[in-house]
C-alpha cells in the first residue's frame, strides 16, 4: 500500500440524516471519470473510526452488499464523519470516492415542519383549558356573588331583629292587686256552702 499513488478523488454529496435512520453509500467506479483506466484489483471501505473493511462483516450495524455498497443501520454519533471507498488498481494507483455523514454534527430534520403541528395542537389544548378554567371561575364567582348577596341580606335582617329584641318596653297597663272573690256553690241537698278563693 505504501507504493500506491493517489490517482483520483471524488467527493460525493454529504448526507444529513436523523438518528436511528439508515444510510447507504455506493462504491461504483463506473459512475465517475477517473484518470486511470486500469482494472480494479481491490476495494476497501475506510470508516470514520479508522477501521478498514475489505469484505462484508458479521456486524449487523454495518453491511456491504454484492455491489460493494455500504449500509449503516441505525445511525449513532460514532457513525458521523467521512466514508472512503478505496479502489486499488493494477497500476498501483488508488482512486477514492468520499461520502460524508453528518460531518457538521447531529441532524434533527426540519424542526419547524416537525413541531408546527405539535405546537398548534398544544396551543389549541392550552386555549381550551383556559376557556374551561375561566368559565369555571366565572360560574363560581356568579354563584358565590348571589350567595354573598343573600348572606348580606340575612345579616341585615338579623341586625334589625336583634336591634328590636335588645330594646325593653314598659307595660303601660294598670297594676292588678289581689282580689278576693266569693263563690257560692250548692250541693245536691240544696245546702249552700260559701267558698272564698283568692283570684
């Protein structure tokens, strides 16, 4: 490998994908015009971690198909970076096809588009809750206002009644002295018997 010369580099578009999605990178030399036309002797994938892959691996996270396209399943932080497809030719030149994956950092998609609908739903829910709470407060206030008015009226009536109860009035009628009343009763024999009872 040290004797190889770098013949051509092709930088492909960088992919920006969200977490836990899949990315696929092709390694098709026929799609590009390299300076060397010698046959390709070996193909390698150089990962962002520095690992060099020659053939398909047993790792389900990274797989290589029959066309030497590399697939990264469930993207994570350690998958961010550049992927190099190295083409070693018979004339010892090396062509490189470079792919980028989230090289600028994590990609979260179009957040405005993603959260617009959720924000609308949240706003509607908050507005509905506000209407319910405000309506409950108005009903509570109205009911307690009527109760307060009724209580105030009862309190005023109590004050009026209690005011009269606390006053004392003199009885202007004449004093009554004890008077002896004589009552005559006759028995069955016709004998009269006087009885005096105090009244």
